[in-house]
C-alpha cells in the first residue's frame, strides 16, 4: 500500500514537471528590451551580446516579414554569419517580433545594423509543438 502511494505521487510529480516545462517552452518569445538605433554603432560585440544575449533564433513559432527599418552606415549586405571583406561578419538575433542583424568589423565593433519587424503566424498548439520539434531536430542534426 505504501509503495503504491509513492508510485502514484512520483507519477503525479512527473506529470506536473512535464506540464510546467511545456508551458515555459511554448511561451512566445519577446523582444530583447532595447531599441535598436544609432547608439549601437561602434559598440563592441561583447557590449551588444551583454544587452541582447547571444545571437540566435528565439522564435516560438513560424513568422513572416512585417516591415523593415534599416539603420545602415557604409556598405551593408545580407551575408548571414559570413566573413566579408577585411574580416567583417554579421550576427543575427531573431524573435517573434524582430529580426536584427549587426555587422561587425575585424576589431569586433558594430559598423552597420538592420532591424526588420516580424509577425507571428497563427497556428494551433499542436502545429506549434511540431514546428518547435522540427527546429530542435535541425539544431541537433544539421544537414
């Protein structure tokens, strides 16, 4: 009798933990909090990552383009994570509402940036879960 009660309690705890993990995992990603403007120019990569966190895809579901606000200084291109002329490179932050690209020079200082606004596609909870599992699969097993 005592063993059965312990097993039921452990099973209930496992269900609560799994439900909590799903709720936290499926919550929408929000913007990082700071406005992207000309104040970011000439910041170091460390300063940018301190304010925004590491670059990456923080979306909680599929998105589509809403509009773009380009804040560019000098030449700016769409080389995703590529190394450009004289050691320049780009890093990308993506949430449910924004797609932010910073271009850094060889000295790891911001030379250009672009902020595009995204809108989250409406979908069911099951479709959202399947989308997230597919994204996670591609992170674990890149092609």
